[in-house]
């Protein structure tokens, strides 16, 4: 089933700083990869819950709500950044 994880890498492997790294490590275990270019360092992953009737950001990280909505218009409501962090 769906997993909420802190980074796009296999336990014990280096953090995926490029989408190709994540694909190499996770392969078909992940249904969708969003490529925002190479990561410049260890910034937390943005975690989005898509399992309910409405998408929710569980943790704000490298991708902002604006970034997500630019990729998928209307995906995330404009909630205050801290509102979903308390639920994670």
C-alpha cells in the first residue's frame, strides 16, 4: 500500500538527489515521479498524501504548494504551511 517516507531512497542507500537516482532505487515501487531537477543538498522531501478524497501535504520540503499546483493545477488547497505538519 501507500507509504509515507522521509526520503526517496532505499534504507542504507544514499539520498536520491536526481529523479534517476530515485527510479534506480525504487523502480516500479513508486507509481509517479515528479522531476524538479537535481537537488542541491539534503533538503527534506515534500510528502503528499493522495490516498483520500483530497490531496494533503504531510510535510513541506523542497516542493512548495505552488510547485505542486504548477505541476498538477488545483492539487493542493492553499493551507497554511504548518497546518499539515502537525498531523505528520
